[in-house]
C-alpha cells in the first residue's frame, strides 16, 4: 500500500462507532478539569487583576464546548487501520498525520487494554509491542473487544507460524 494512495485510504477500516462516545467523554472530563481550574483562578488570582469576574471560566467553557462538538468527529475520522497477511497499517492524527506499518515479524508481545470508559462501551485498545526503541508500543484504540482479541490471536498465531 502506497502511503498517499487514495484507493488504499478508502480500504482502511474505521474504528467502532462507540469510540466517538469515548472521545466525547474524555473531552468532557478534560473540559471540566479546565473549567474547575479557571473557576479557582477566577476566585483567587484573577480577582486582583482588571479581568472581569467570570470571564476566564466563561471563555474556558466556550472553548470546551466548541472542542466537544468539533474535535471528536474529526479525531474519529482520522483513525483507520487495515490488516494484511503480514502487517498492520494504522493511520491517525489531525495536524500531524501518522501512518504506521507494523510487520508482524517485529512484534514481541501484544496487549489488549481497556479503561473504565472503554469497558462501558465494549471497546478495547490493541497494543503491539515491537522490537526496537522508536515507537516500540503501537496502540490501536476504538476496537470492539471481540475484534481486538481476534486480532491479537491472529497476529500471535502468525508470529508462532513464522517461528516454527
């Protein structure tokens, strides 16, 4: 697959649709933390300045709301993957677009991870740990748990077949 091949890009598999909810919830948590920090600053530090009361929390809330409506769909669409006989192709990134090819022969071990939000939506992250130090752990989030386990088992079988 050529890196800039539009036909190959169309063959990429999208993440599970529930990943959109995971992205939104994570964004809401980050926005709530930022809003809390802005509110604390507004009550303390900013009271001694010329900044009008409530301006900082209002600005943070507006940015967080904009981020929650714009970023999750764009981040979701940026991810894609395709599995070939001997390697996994992954693409992601909004500003910096990253295309990673993981040859199965370089994989040392494989994890299937789930955080509490992912667990709630039946999703998992497949993590391929490869030989070498640069990008030695390659994550693929937003997979249905059964799909992540199927991919793990298929890649593990392929590695064992090559070692035999």
